[in-house]
C-alpha cells in the first residue's frame, strides 16, 4: 500500500511501541499486548452521535481520527512552541527540525500552562479548543447546546515525564455527572512520546457515588484492587485526532522517552441543561457558533 511519509512514521512508531518489553503508564509498567492494548478506533461511527454516546457510556471513551483540520491544530502548536522558545528559552534550535520540532534544551522540565491566558486564549489556540466542529459534535452527542469551561488545560511534558493515574471526577464533583473530557495532541505522537492511556471499566466503579469525595481525591475507592487485572488502552495519535472520555475515567499518560516536548491540550464539555455553578467559568455555545461548523 502507498503511505505518506507521516503515515510511514506512524506505522513504524506503532510497531516499535508494540515491540517494547514494557511501557510506563503513570506509576505502572505494562507489556504491550497484555495489560496494555490498542484503543478501539471509533471514527467509523463519527456521524452517528447516539452510537458515540452509547460507546462513551459503555467503554468510557471514543478515539476519533482526523476530526480537526491538521493545519488548524499545528497553528495552535506553533503558539505553544514559540512561547517555549521565546519566553522560557527551553527549545534547542540546533537539533534537527528547528523550533517547531520542540527539541528540549539540556534537561528542561515540562510545563503545565493551564490558566496562562496568553497561550490558552490565543486566537489560534481557541480556534482548536473551541472549534465549531467540536461544538457541533458535542451538541449531537449531548442532544443539547454544549458548554465548555473557560479554563483550558495545556500540558508540555519533557523526557522522563508522565502523568500519574487519576480521575478528573473529584476536581469537578459538584458538576461532574455529565462532563466529558476532550484531549487532543498538538503533534504526531506514539506512546513512546507520551500519549494518553485509559483504564478500561474504571468509569463504572462504585467509588464515585460514595460520600466524602473532595478535590484532594485522585482515584475512586476500590481502584487499587480493580487495577491489578485491569486492561489499559493507548494509541498513536496524529494532529487532528481527539480522544473523548467520561469524566470518571481513570487515565494516565505514557512516559515521554524522546528528546522533544510532548504537547497536548484538553477541555471539559457538558450539556447546557445541567450546567451548575461557575466552576472555572464556562462558555455556552450560541446557535451562530454551531452554524459556522
């Protein structure tokens, strides 16, 4: 079959991570093919929102390929990488690929740029995070006008970094029951670069319904026992792909084993009819916003 250069790189990356003896996912290490498997690709049902909703309810996530225009996503990447270079001087431009390759200078650490509005609310970043395509997709899934928090999450991970196992539910407990997370990579990444991984079935644990939950919690009661035999799923991603998952889903990232920063963004979405309070602020999409999708 004829493959583009990018597709060939993705296939090589996919083979290489599946051939690894083990891959670190949060605080655990798994052998690919056993407790760490490929995510199910749900792109084939992208145009059937009722099936997407059912799959989110059943599986806890949907992986959707090529939802956003690659050029639009790479414009957002340019905003982040340019800031890493000009404001924090952590990009090594002498390494191959120039600034946009986001190669790390020395032993630079990663950044959590959540709340840094010069980046999170830059017009080229919002063009991705609040894209009408996403608004229309969530409107169809929710069967209601969608809302998204004004707060945006931008994550930059360096060599050896990963995100611990956790569920976002506890940070949004007062308004979490209909929330979905939308995670998107700002580049083409394999699990060796540090991609998101989800713990299958963790969104159905009973620990989310018990009293005493607070923002200090990270995992539902009973997760430690559940996790011993749980299957995790991850994938290789390209710019334009998105991962939507239930707010309860326990997730983590694989460890970045490369010399380049891994950059991703994520947002929280829910139906307008259940919007409660003003947690981090929120934007309600108007019909005119959806029409432009």
